[in-house]
């Protein structure tokens, strides 16, 4: 058992001046220790975890003010911001924000769309695929001075009503509202809080299933615990909602407090499927007849367990199709029955391929299969009745996203994107005839033909080849002088596929080399690749980023004085440990909303959920893995660390602000390089935001900081601004 104790002495260490050049806001050190299985670990910045304390809040405000004083003083920053905003509008003039969110109900299409005149996307609809577009929901009308965005939406089956979620300042925990489409009248009820949203309308169009959280406080350690699925009847108060799936209503099945609960209904309206999920792809699932939904007891039958290695399931009549990596590292599709679900002895209908099978979507008569070659995707179609498997040829290379606007149809929309090409949509009809989609409004970016894209492999520390995507302007010379940003993620089995972003183009336009390291822990090479950067194998993740950086330097794309390492969210582990293990290799490190204090992460609101991916401090072996991946605890006094920019969103429900802030505080007190360590604090954002003005500010800060530290002549400090 782990024993923990705190020794808080009555004195603190005031540290206002910590380097010959830099003064930061005073950051006290308090003598706090933990004992993990006989090992004592000091944690002098534990007090920063008390996010509600006035002293903590003042510290964050002071850090944020200092950071923006400096970032705003970088020459070239203002022009860079305008360029990024122009690229947003140029690449997305009326573009749909997500290919996955186009719904057709009773020949009425609903979708979320960008507007160059508005900071956040709006919800529109049209009657018929080529009908006149009409505005339905503008989040700005709900703003009251805050940044409000749509987090999710789902129309009723008859297309007459729309339920949607609104969150403020990037919080993600949303208020569900319902609107009548024809009259645009809002129903009075507000369902709050819900992070995971609406799962399914019932076929009578009278209500829907949704997941509710017990707290809306992003600093509440219970926020993500004890989620429940409710049924809401339109026009009634939230207090009358029926609790359908929870530990209380299903006491006989295996549910943990940290499980995220979710429900769906089969397309033929015969079965309801309940899920208990987490950050993992794998999940627990249960099935029962829809006829039991409002009965006092639902007879749930378990279909999958986490250890079954199943990534998705689809129901067709009495058959269950599922995507599994059990005994198939590249995944395969198997089939079992609703009557006696037996995933261990299921029939293999699509065997494992040499390429990983990333995703399965089910239309009326087909399974659509998205494969990966390590970077780009290919698409195939499996006919359920005949068992025929055929390739679907596509006109472009890149990342494929498939949208089935209605699962009772066989046509679909395919979106293809690349590092330098905005997403392009194509309609594919039942006969697999392809045409440019009526939902496509994007245009090529001027100058994109002058960008070189290379897909190479870098040799890792153990000889494993790591895919590395590199793109740069064709006039960049490989002589080691170009500034470079190398980014890595590598968690949850998520693949960093080619995707277009205005920030990439802005960097390339400044002569920067952009490199994306497909490090272990992601899913680029199947489940084996994911497991090689999971829990105690996590060191491979940041060592792969180091290896990719060495490749870029060896091949003269850049040099150690001109390269910035970048990681966001779980990528904070990647960049944080790369710069603490090899501080000599980088000019700068950037951790955006980063997981940088893994020994304490389990105690944050998203911690119990994340423990399934990274490990738990309650296990002596997994504790060692967490300590190894903890950037904060690998900061050593007297080391010349690169310049570091860390960022936090004060409304972030995924990564607590203190997880990143403690890392920044330790670096400020310890580094002897004379380079800045800055903490950017955003009070109008959380982990992410769809507000392009706020997003543009964030990307501007990151790019300007990287160019400044990598020696770009157009990005220097203005005038004679002194050190902070």
C-alpha cells in the first residue's frame, strides 16, 4: 500500500529572484513530502493545487500578466496574428467545422458552419441536400460578454426539433437547450451540466437520452465521477428526467465511479446499448430491449469488457459487429449475436490486414473501413449480405473522415485533408460514384504548391523506425539555419494524421520547418505501437521525440539552437520529458495545457479516468512509471534548460491548470540558462476552443515565442524592454 503524509513546516522559502537575468512573481516553496512505497518525494509547489485560494489566483494572474507583457513585446507578433486570422477565413469561408457532424433527418440536413464575420461556428440547416441554407443557432446571441460555443447537437428523427449544447469560455461542461426548427422557438428547459451530451432521440421524437455530470466545477475532483444517463421529455423540467443507466439503476453490473456512461439505440429501434467508457478506446458495453427502457428493472446483458480489446460495436438486426485488436494488432472485424453475445468465440468476417484498420462505420447495408499506411488513409467497403470487400478509390491522398448523415442510408460524405490542403468533401452514392459535395466550400491556399511535404522514418533509441512528417517552403535550404518546430503527442492510441491548420501555413510562410513526430503511444502502427508508449513503456514516447529531433539536426533541416519542441495535453509528457532529459538539444520547449505532474494527476478531476492510460500511484510498479514520466519531478537545480512557454486554460476540465503551472514554477526556480520560462494564463478558454479569435491569440503566442527563441530576425523583443 502507498502511504502518504504531509509535513508542512511553519516557514516558506520566498523566491522572487532566481536567476541572474530573470525576475518572476514571487513563488514560495512549502516543505511538503509524500511517501510512495518507501520513497520520499518532495513537492514544494503543492500549494498551487489549491485553485480556489486567493494567493494561488493572484500568482496565476501575475504570471499571466508577465507572460503577455513579454509576448506582446515581440516584433512581428501583431502581423503574425493578423496573418493567422486571415488564413482562418481564407481556408474556412463558410466551411463546415466537423465532417462528423452532418445529420440528415427526414431530408433535412443540419450542420455546424464557420462564418468569417463571427468568432464561433453557428448551426445551420437546409431542406434537401441542395436546399437554401438557413441559420438556426447563433451562439453569440447567448454570449452576455462571454465566449459561447456549440459543443454538440442532434436533431430529432422527424427533423422538427434540435437539441444542442452550449458552453462558456471553453469549459466544455454544457447546458443543453432544445429549439423548434420551423419557428426557431426555444423550449424553456435547460439541462445542466453535461459534458458528453445527447446520445440518441427516441423514435417518437418526444425526448432523448443524455449524460449528466454531478458538478460543473472544473476544479472539483468529483466532476467526472458518477455520471448518469437520463431520459428527458421535451417541454418538461429537468427535475422530472428519468434516470435510465447508472450505478443506482443497474446495481448488478460492473460499473466504477470513474466510468463515463453513455447510451445508444439500435437503428431498428429494437435494442438499447449502454456503454461504460474512459480515455481508453476499449470499453464495457451492455444490451437490453428498448421495451424495458422505462421499466423499474432493465435486464442488461454484458457484451464487452475492457480486456476484450474491442474498439467499436455496431448492431444490425440480431447481429453485433465489432472492431477488435485481441490477437490482431492491426485490428479485425468480428461478428456475434445479440441473443448470446460471445466476443471470445466470435466469427472473423474481416481478417487482420498488413495495414491497421482504424475505424469502422456502418451504413444501411455496408461496413465502411478506414485503413492506415502509417500516415495516410485508404477506404474500403464490406457488403454485409454478400461478404464482398472492395476498395473505394479516392482522388486525393491524406486523412479520411467518413460521415454517414443517416445510418438508414448507404450514401456518405468523405472528407480528405492533408498538411497543406484544407479539407475537401466528396459525396459517394450507393453505387460508389464520387462527386464534389454540396457541403464543400473550402478553397486551396495560395502558395501551397510551394510547400514540400516529406514522409520519412527516424531511427529510435532502440532501432525502431519512427514515422516523421516534415513540411517546409521549397526555398528553405538544408544547411542547419532554418527555425524548426517539432511536435509530438503519443497517447491513448490516437494517431496524428495529416490535417490542415492555419498555424502550420503561418509557420511555413515564415521559413520555418514543421515536423510532426508520430511517436509511440499513438495508433499510427496499430495496437503494438500504442502499447509501446503505454504506462511503464511511456519513456519510448519522449525518446522518440528526441530521436526525431536528432534526425532533423543530422539531416541539416535545423540545428539545436534553432529547434523548438512542442506538445499539447498528453503531449506535455512528451515535450516536458524530452527537454528535461535532453535540455541541450532544444532552443525552446512549449507545453500547451500539458500533463506535466503525473504523480499528482490522478487527484485532478480527470485523474481517475486517465489512470487507465498512464497508471495509478496505488500500484508500486505503475507508480514508478508515473514518476519517470513526471516532468515536474525531473527538473533539477543548476541545469541550463531551454526557453520554455507553458500555457493553461483556467476553465480546463481535462488538465488542471496546476499540473502545468508547477512545472513552470520549478523551471523558473532552477534553470541557469538565462532563457525565459513563461506561463500563459487564459481565462476565456479551457482545454480547447472553437473561438477563432481566442485560438488565433494562442497560436500567435506559440509561434512568436518559437520564432523568437529560434533566432528568426523578424521576431525580437521591442526596444529596450528589460528582463522580467
